C-alpha cells in the first residue's frame, strides 16, 4: 500500500513539473489575473441581477444562502479540515521540490495545499449554478471558468494536480448537495422555479438573462489579456 501511495505521489510531482509555469512573461501575468478573486466579480454582480430578476423574494434568499453555504463549506473542508489534517506541503513550500518549481512574482501561497480551496470553491459553484439554471451554454462556460481558475494554481506552482483533483471532487459533491437542499427548501416554501415557455430554461430562468451571465464571462476572459499587460 505504501509503495502504491509513493508511486502516486511521485507521479503527481512529475505531472506538476510538466504543467507548471512557462518561459512567457505574458502567460505569467495572465495566470496571476485568472487566479485572483477580482476576475470573478463581474460574473457575481450579473448573477445577483439575474437571480433577483427571476426569483420570488423567498426563493432569491434561499438561493443566495445556498450559494454562500456551498462556498463556505467547500472552503472550510479544504482549509479548515483537509490542510491541517494531511499537512501536505504545497509544491512551492516542499523542501524536496520548491527550487524546481517555477514561481511568479515570488508568490508561494500558504504552507500546505491538500486540498485546493480554489478547486473546491469554483467547482462547487460551477455544479450548483449548472443545476440551478439547466442551460447547456452556461454550464460549458462555468466549466471553462472553473477549469482555468484551477489550472492557474498548477501553473503558479502552488498546488499539485492531486490537490486540484480532490478539491474538484469535494466541490462537485458540495454543489450537488446544496442544490438538492435548495430544492427541498423550495418545495417547503412552495416557491420552486419552473417554466414551460420557450423563452425560459426548464427551471424557469429567462434565457436572455442567462445569456447575460455567459456574455459577462466571455467579455471577462476577452479582457484578461489586456488586464494582464496594463
């Protein structure tokens, strides 16, 4: 068992070194922008607008609470439970690897990295919103958003691929469970979303409003290269 675990750790380290960093100043800047929380602010602002516009007051607050709980639980499982429990060094903090890892602007993150809070939070939100809106285009864009955010952590050398993988699993499970909880609460409050109009998704959100979220994500990622070099 120990031999298998060591082989997995060695493979994880080798994969990290293949995926980490580049010789490009431009991509260094792009990944630093992508990994920041600020880059997601426009999406959250438009998301709030869409939720307010398409939900009853009770269901809006229930949805907002579910989103907050998804993020809080994902973050606490990653940072409050797993990191102190497993005590696995980040690549940039691992004495056996830290000088082989490409580092951008001296950024090394905290001491421990298993599991990734970024991966847990972003994929938790990705799954929750995908189930909430049931819109294929938005689901694809959310997956791209979550994937780029999590890959940036490997690029910057602050997480192993294994940290990301298990963070994604925790996030997906949390997003699914809190969406189920929202449906249960919605049933009890008699305010479950739903619609049959061709102008709405199957869960009752105006397609035109959902497209606003997609457009916001597209514009955000179109602006990132400019933001990175300014």
